[in-house]
C-alpha cells in the first residue's frame, strides 16, 4: 500500500495506467472502491483511491457513518482523519482483491475537475452512483454527468452490489462509439467469465407504430418490412461482435433485437446484469443511434452498474 498524499497540487501521473476511483466516505462509494479493486486486479493495474476536500476550513465534516465531527476543525485535523479512513479502505480493497496495489490520495478542488485530471491517463475511472456527503453529494448529479459526457476515457458508475453474477449487456448501433463499447464489454466479459449480450433497438418509434394497424404496419409508402429490419439488425450485431469475439474466443455472446425505444430496450435487458455498456455520441447511418441521449438516460435509469465509453477516446 502506498503512502498518503494530501497535496493540493494535482499530478496526472498519479493515475497513469491505473484504475482510479472517487471516494467520499459513503457506503456506495465504498462499494465502488471494492468494485474498482477487483477490476484493477483483473487488469493487472494499480488502484488509486481519490478523495476531494472542497474547503474552505473550518467546515462541517461528516464521517462515513454520517456522524458529524466537531464543527470547527482545522484543515490538518480533517486531512489526518481523511487519511486514516482512506488507509482503512485501502486495506479493505487489498483484502477484496488480493495482490492489487492500492494507492490513496487527497486533493483540494472540485470533484469533477480533480477526478478528470487524476484520471486523464488512467485506464478506467470509477465512481459510485450516489452518496450523502462531500464528493458523492455532487457526484449524484452534475459531476457524474460531466464525467460521463466529457471525460475522455471510459467511466463506470457502480450501482448496488447485486448483479455480480449477471451478463454484460452492450448497446450496439454500428457506430464507432458502439464499436468501442463492444470492445470494452467483450474484454470485461473475458476477464470476469461473463456472457455478452449485444442489444440493438431497430427504432425509436412507439411500439404501436409497428403494429399491423400502425404507420409502419400499414406501410404508408415506406416499404418497411419488419422481419427484414430485424434480420438486418441481427446481422449488424453479429458483425459488431465478430472482431472482439475473435480476439476473445472463450466469450459466449447472445444477440437481442428489440422493437422498443433504445433506452427502454437497454433497461429491460440490463435487469440483473453485472454491467451495462454504452458508447457516447454514436449515430448509426440508417437508424436513430442507441447512444448519446441514451447514455444520459442510462445514468439515471440503468438498473445495474454502467460503463460509458467515449467513441473518440483512447482505447482502454
């Protein structure tokens, strides 16, 4: 275990090649740290736990069990207290993922800015889905969205611990972000012994539009054959999965073509999953993209842990 660094000066080298996780003392951010530790071990990477102090001091500080410390505490006391709890968490992570090297750091600043800078050269950035104080108070809203939509690398938002034995579900639309997401999903499935499920939604239209009496069912001169549409979508999924599966032949994959809206399709398939993976800024040539606004919707509605992979970001 590496020693603490309470410097307010950011150093992107801290997270280089590592799995970086944000921690604020809440139970869900603790679960995220444990998840990140197992992921780091599976990748053969270091784990870097980052806590952000926003100041100014003195301020009310809340402990991991929501017990307030004395209201007027100085900065030195806050840092000492924070480092003690990070050391405890680091020990937990080493126990959860034997062999993983754990480092922990405390920085001053805004959580999104700090995590973005420390994670800039990281292999993966991980955050908890919610929490009560400090970092998590902001991560539940704008910071998580900022990281998911603007951070260059992949971001995982860890939900509750359930679903660890489930499938890896990935949204597929044939775009470059989708291809990156599929690569990420198959790689994850390979390391964790999971099944990959590629999901494509053929349309964003309401289901009744596809019914025999609906706009598509009646044709209206559009010449749309839903059977052919589904067959083409299945081919699209198969082609998207082909390359990653060739690199990881041990991974078993399933294909799902849905007539639901993209966000609905992903939520439905992700029930009980270990991980849902979506790309960002993906736009298929013929159909509405699964991704983009869908990735934003998944931040709020995904029933399992969520990975958001940027299409033009570096491969991780």
